[in-house]
C-alpha cells in the first residue's frame, strides 16, 4: 500500500463510521439483547450482523448487489420482509418473559438464536446491499488494482468498523445489565426498547421506499 492509498481509505473509514454510529435496527437490536441477556448473547448477535454485512460485501464484489439495486421488485421484497422481521422482533421483545424465569437450560441456546437473528436482520435489509452499490464504489480507484479485490478489501474494512462499533454498544449495554437486575426493571427496559424497534421498523418502511 502506497501513501497515496491512505487518504481514500481514511475517507472511506470516516464515511463508514458516520453511517454506523447513526442509530438503526442493528444498534437497537443488540442493545436490547445485551440489556436483557448480557454481553455473551450480544456478541453472538454482533457476529451474525458481521456475517450478514460481509455476505453483501461478497455479493457486491460478484455484482449481485447491483442486481438488487436494479430490480425494484427484489428490492421491495427484501424491504418489506425486513420491516416485517423488525416488527416481529419488537413483538418478541415486548412479549418475551424469559428473563423472569429461573430456567437456565433455555438460555444455553440464546447465543445461537441471537446470531441467527442478527444475520437474518441484515440479509433482509436491502439498504445494506445498496451501501455497496451507492457508497463503496465511490472509493474504488481506477488505478488501484482489480475492482473485485478493492471491493473485498473495502468491505472487510467496513465490516471491521461496524463490528467495533457494535461491540462497543454491547459492552455499554451489557455493563448496564446489573442496574436492571430485577424482573420488573428488565421488563420495563425491554418493552421500552421493543417500542424503539417498532419505531425503527415504521421509520424504515416510510423512508426506504424508492420512487423509481
């Protein structure tokens, strides 16, 4: 890597950071999980989110993300599936009473469920794909080598930044878990965050539509 490559990478890193620190489905979801179930479950969700983001990065390198961008019906199908999934997550967070029970065995599978939900949330978010079509190509240089290689490297950088930010959210939310140790407090916080997820689902439905 030459010195001339550093500036575009820094610009991309800054752009990715600004995008990721903007509150959205991922941040609300992992905050809810970490507050309710602790850091271990939160980190599992972060791993699923990272895999979902990297899957779209690989798809972008292969040209599949552009297909989603060009196909209105595919974009809309993913968009509404994502909205429905967020609403379901909000309902699940509102109605789930698992933290009031003493059964430890049920918690053993929670990290895997968190990983799976984090993955699905991102795969059903067409805006994740559009990032790789609308933003990432702006930082691919004509003289920077094969486009596929540059796309993959930028994707890895983006996923790394997103994962670091999400891990920070998990650490912060998980650190607050002790302050809501009683079932009543956990229920109140969980339902508050469920309303946040529902609000994000509505916001996503209203703002992610396309006029063409």
